[in-house]
C-alpha cells in the first residue's frame, strides 16, 4: 500500500478530486454522458459510476463494519477488470447501460461520499491509504472522461465543442529556430519511486542501472515538423515502420494523426473546443507508438527509453509547476516557451520501452494487485502527463502504458539519439 498520510490530508484530497470530476462533467448533457463511441472508450456516466464503485468496493466494503451495498447488482455493471471481485459487464457494451440513470448514479456518489467522510474520521492506516489510491485512480478517469468525450464528439459531423466557453486565447512565444539536444553523460542512475509520497506499485521499487551516454530533445516534436514527415510520403514508405505498424497503417488507412482533417488545402484539427486551425508550432499529439517510432526513424533519431526519459526529467522536475496541465485550461498542447522543455504536461510521451515489471516488483495484495501488474505484456510506456492530466497526479517516475496502436489519448513524440 502507499505510504501513510494524515487522514485530514486524504479527506481534503478526496473532496477536491470528487468535486473536480463533477466540474468536468458539468458542460455535458445527459445524452453526451451516455454515448460510447468505440470499445476502448467509456461513457461519461460509466466513469462517474466506476469511480464511485471503486470506493465502495475497495474501501467501504472492506473497512466499514456496518456497510450495506447501495445496490449489489451494480457491482458487475461497474467493475472494470478485477477478476477477483466477480463478474463484469462487457467493456464494449458499456454504452448499453441506460439503467441505472444518471440521477441514480449522482445519488449513489453522494451517499458514498458521506460514508467515506464518516469512515475517514476513524479509519485505520490501510483504509486511509486505499482511499488515497482511490483519489489517484479517479484522477486517471478524469483524463479519460475528456479523451473519451472528445472521441465521441469527433464522430459527430456537427463538430460539437465540449464547453460553450471560449477557448483560451494563446499568445505563443516566438517559434524556436530548431530543436536542440540535451546531453546526458554515462552514469549509474536511480530509477523508480523512493519511499517518500504516493506512487503506484508499478513505479516501485527504486533500483539502480547504468545509463550510457545519450542526447534527448529539448522539446516535443511539433505539428509543422510532423507535416514534413507526411509530405515526404512517410505513410506510404514501409521501410520506416515496424511490421505491426505498417500493417496497422494499411488496415486502418492512416494518413495523419487522429483528429487531423484536410480543409481547403490545409490541415485542421478537431479539439475539445471544436474544429480549429492547426497551430504549426504546438506539439503534435494523438499519434500512436507506431507513428512516433516511424517519425523518429525518419528524423534519424529514436525514441528515448523510459529510463533515459526519467533521468533527464528528474533534473527538471521543478517544471511540473509550470507545465500545461488541465488546470491551465488550454485542453490542448501549446507552443513551448523558450525556457520550458515540456517534460511535464502537453502530451504523454511515447518511449521505446515495453511496459514490464521493475526488478523485485511486487503487486499490491488482494484484488488491488490487478491494478497494474497483469497488464505488463503487449503495452508500451508513456511518460510525463498531458494537457488533460491533473498537475498533482504527475511525477517524474509515473509510468503510463497503452497498446502501441492507441491514438485517442493525448500522446506525442520526444526524440533521442545515442551520444
């Protein structure tokens, strides 16, 4: 379990996270919250219910002696992938759950909130730690709420905006003359989370490794740079692609990143603010691992390993406070300021590392051991957070992971090369 933390701090965090989720869904209609646009995405209503299920299943049912299920039938509806807990409703059919209604789910959330607050006033350290884990779990779903509704809206020919508010007007800094390289000398480095503060089990244990000399880009690859890749016919050049990537490109008919549309001879891009002109100097996003790897090969570079990324990012961890996260309000990657390396925020960065356990990794005990460990096959690590990630959820050791064809997440590219 995560490190001990005061019940007052956990309660404050719990309230803040739950209220933020409610604020995120406020612009959405009941119809918006019910749609499921593809098997990988879930309806907003399901996210609201699942995050509530998590606290009832893993906190209240385990640690509240007088607990009674709000509706025990809902356990199967909103269980995501915990085999040890019991049966699950099929993921591709979450959009069919017209019942319970959104009003019933809101009532359930309120009741669970009241019970969690009562429990935390007297809970033991394990219950407090599990509640803390639940808040970080809900922050993951806050990002999924936005990426999933963005995908749903992108399938609507009206190109609806997530919010009626006006998109923030950005005054971008002057475009950099070019990409620069940050050199990192050979060293014995530490990787993984130490004993201080919260971390998921897949970030542990801290261990040592040898990092050979390398260089890493001082910012993310931009839309303009990626357009050169497209214009060079890269989507039709099999020599640039991994075999699975080339097969995916041909099967899916990819010719550009997800959400790019050709319009009047120029590219436009679907965003949470609707269809907008492409900002050439902003980071490219919504690319798969296959596209990131092909671009790196085309640029005579490669993707950094997750260890290289962590070594470089830990030296710039103070940039988390300046990163473009959900609190910034952009909801899109933005142009890099001259003094920012974009290691944190803007777009999740594909690495060249398979998602595997660290040496001496041990999953959490019980059903929560299924949270991360059982997915350590066929996935690739991403680092750094995105413009839709909560700032206080991200750290240099955070390991996100998705299958290599994934594009609906805000994922981008940072280059590396051997020294």
